[in-house]
C-alpha cells in the first residue's frame, strides 16, 4: 500500500507541476492530462493555474501519507 500511495502521489505531483509550468509558460503541451480537466470543466477553465496548484498539492500530500505509513 505504501508503494502504491507513493507512486500515485508522485505521478499526480508531477502532472500538477507540469500543469503549472504549462499555464505560466506554455511548455509541456504533451502533458495534457490536467489540461483536459481544466479546459472541459467550466468553472475550472477560469482558474486553471489554481487548479493545477491544487492537483500538485494533492499529489504531495499523497506522497507524504505514503511516507508516513509503516509496514
């Protein structure tokens, strides 16, 4: 369970950070997973940067939960 939480959290964290960089600079258009979320949901379209930051925070928290779990 620990490895799964760390792996999923790491992927979500990277996607959130790539989404932030994409919103600020236009880089990483190939990492469009968060772009699909922010462009297709009306409320999130206006707050794409904040949404990507929130996705990154959720990924970081998931990694920290995985780290804190003992075997």
